[in-house]
């Protein structure tokens, strides 16, 4: 009996050592590294997804793109933090007015609660948003002047879309955006705007649902417009909009999308990874700097 107990105990020790060795080799997160602990204590990052606006234009219906909180999921892959929180909404632009109301389920209350927590715990407050989520975030922050962002990042914002030619998809986006602003009685060039220490707007020339915000918002709000397809895209057609609008959502899948690869080859671009690396590194560096990391 004693021999069996001794063997069982040794077997347990042996299996335990193997398990921990495997966990170490595979990089298991059961034992957090110092970076995780340090970064998690520095900032609360709020993300706001958009709807699939390109599909809305083509199909005439809003195809929900944010059912899985895609921006939060993508951001967590490049930012080592457990304090990334997504404002989850229907994905239907017709809900814009309700979302921007002062109700407990609205985005303004969500921002206020997270900002208050950040302030009370000595953390930075950062907002990262994509597509129609930039519309919701910009207006919501403008209506809540007590909130001061340490960093505000907009990705492919329809607020920056140019007028475009008559009957063009670009003009449809501009007109739709302006109509929603009018419905809310909100003047994008007026006196109300987000209070933020640092404001970066990433846009692509190939993305019809984006554009520079300089000149469209008050001059007193300093925005750094970054054109992410500076070298690659000289086009501004609806086909490019699908690719670049997805590109700015921070996901990895666009890099391996075979349709995208075929498209890039057709315009003479064989490798987009350096461009994506530059874009992702810019976003990462901004968040880490604003967090004091």
C-alpha cells in the first residue's frame, strides 16, 4: 500500500511538472506577465463599433457589423489590456437619436460612467471608434462637456466624407450623415465638440466612408488627420471602399482575405503588411502614450 501511494504521489508530481512545462512553452496566460498587470492599471479604453455602411448603400438595408463587438476583439489582440469595454448597440443607424439620448442605456451614460471610474481610480480615459461609431462618439462626447478624453481615435469616420458627385455613393454617405446631424439639431462646425487632449482621425482615400475632419469641425478642436493609404491607393470608388473600410477596423482577417489580395495584385501591390504594420503601430503607440505606459 505504501509503495502504491509513493508511486501515485511521484506520478502526480511528474504530471504537474509536465503540465506547467507545457503551459510555459505555449505561453499560457494563467500566470499574467508584468506587462499585463502594468498596462491594465493605466487606462480605461472604450470602443464603439459601426454598422456596415457599405452594405447599406448597396443592399438598401443595414447589415449589422458589430454583433460581436469587433473593435474590442481586434483591439485586444494588439493592446495587452483587460480594461477595454465596448458600447454594444443595435447596429441600426435609425437608432441614432435613441442611443444619443440621456437614458441609462444610452452611449452618453456609458461614457460618463467609464470616465468617472477612470477619474476616481487615476486612469486615463480613451475612446476608440469606427465608422458610424465615430458619429455616435463625437456627438455624445460633445453633449457631455464634463468628460475629458486623454485620447480620442476615430477610424473611417463618415463625418469626414466629402460631398462627391451627384448620385455617387460618396454623396449618399455625406447626405445621410448630414441628415442625421440635422435630425439631432447638431452643428458639426458649431461650438459643441469633444473635450480631448489628443485627437487622431485615421482615414483612407480609397474609403468613401471616411475623410479628413480638418475644416469640417471647429478649428479650436485640433485633429490630426492620418491618411493610411498614402502610398497604396489613388482610387476612390465603391469597390475600394469595401476593402479600406474593413482595413481600418484593426482586424487581421483583411490581410489574408484572398479577394483583397487579388485586388491588390490587380493594382500592382503585392504586399500590404508594412502598411498595416505602420497603421497598427501608430494606434498602439498613441494608446500606450496616452496611458502613460
